[in-house]
C-alpha cells in the first residue's frame, strides 16, 4: 500500500507541474479588432474569438485542476511517508511546484501539449459552459494590449473626449490614411483649372484677370491643357513693367520646369516628389499621359494636416469645391482659349 501511495504521489506531482507549465492563449487581437474583422467575415478570426470568449473559463479550469492535483499529492505523500516527512514534502512542493513548471524544457513541453489539444479543450469548455460557470474563479478582464490596426487607432482618437482637441484629432486621423490616399482624390480637375497661353502679352488687363482668379500660379499652355509648357507665378510678374514700351509675353516670364505625376500615385509619393523637386505644382496625368488636373503642395499638406492652408496669394475657396459647383459648366468658354493683345 505504501508503494502504491508513493507512485500515486509522483503521478500527482507530475500532473501538477504539467498543469502549471502552460499558459492559456488569448486572442492575438484587441476586442475592437475582433469585432472589426468579424464584420468583414474573416474566417481566420474564429479561433481568436473563441480563445478570448473562453479565456476566463480555461484559467478557472486550470486552477481547479491544480487544486485537485495538489490535494491528491498532499494526501498520497502523507499516506506514503507519514505525517512528518510527507507533510514536509507536501509543504515544499506546494510552495515550489510553480518554479518547476517554469523551467525552460518543462514550459516548452507544456505549451506544446496544450497547443496540440487546444481546439478540443475549447470545444469541451464551450459545450459545458453552464457547469463551468459554477467553478469559475476569475472574472473576464480585458487585457491591456497594443493597438492592432489603423482603424482601431482612429476609433480611439475619435472617442478621446476631453483628451485631444478637434485640431489634434483631425491631424492624427488625416495622417493615418495619408499614405493610402491617391493624388486623384485631392487634385483640381482640369475642367476648372485656370490656364494662360504662352503667347499672351502680360498687359494690365491680363494681369488684372490673373489677380482676380485668386490663385498664385497658373499652368502655361500652347494650345490646350494637354500641352503644358510652363508654370507662371504671380509673384514673378507683379513687378513687371507693363507699360506700352515694355511688353512681355507669358513665355518670357514663366518657369519652364514642368513636372508630371500619375493620378494613381499616393499622397506620400507626391509629398516626397514636392520636397525633392522644390516645386509647388504638378500636372496630373492618367495612364495614357492625358492631363486630368493639377495638384499643389498646399493640397498635399492640407490632406496631411486635415485643415486648410491659406496661400499668401490665394483668395478663393478650395478648388475642388469650385469643381463641384462648376461641374455643369464644362462646355463654357475658358479664358485660356482667348488671346488678349494690348
């Protein structure tokens, strides 16, 4: 009988150490991310969702199992070795079995065994949830984890009442999606782009027309907007002598450096290009190299900051709003098709 109790105590000890050597797995994602992925019907999220829902029950079962095994070990060791020796060993094991369970090879073995049978364990716990509720020793507690997605960070920013100001919220939210937005989303469509012909004479009337537009730079064209030959800056012409004895054509005052960018490029690429070229306006083209609009450095920075930037020469509203209002006027005559000689 003594030998049987001794063998039984060894088995109880092995089971006790093994039950303490594994850590039940939680979801890889936060609760917000689980809900978001669930709405998108992602099949791979099912195991993570089950892990998170049953985590408290698994931990409770683990603790109950350890308690039962510990009681069994104490009784069997006392029965095999007597109250003095068996009791002393039982006290030592009760205090140190966790240390044995944390030994490297023991922890690895325990996690490997748990991983092998995890799905079956979760299935049993889910099926008998009503019974397990009576032995639950821990309450569900949300784990303090990191942020798993851009959408979650945006949600937290929007819900940060009293912590972040409106401008700070706009800045963070705008910057989150900056590298995914495309140039076509912020460009000014060519239907409302103000242009000037290279052959026009920079007389008082032309300069007055340019100032009235409220813009600080204009694409210079030969025939139409598909043939841009330069960029005219208002700051470069305001000091010109426009008297009859000193007439200058647009071609002589314009900057001949013209840069193009694809409409399907990201705003991050556009900003990098603006910084590397030190240019403030790009002509936007499609895959067939047809002009579809223009984009400026101010447009890109506004998308990044989430607020309007007022240029020292710009007096009008957002040109994309103008484009919306003038969508029905695409066939109206454009000032760029006129040639004014003074």
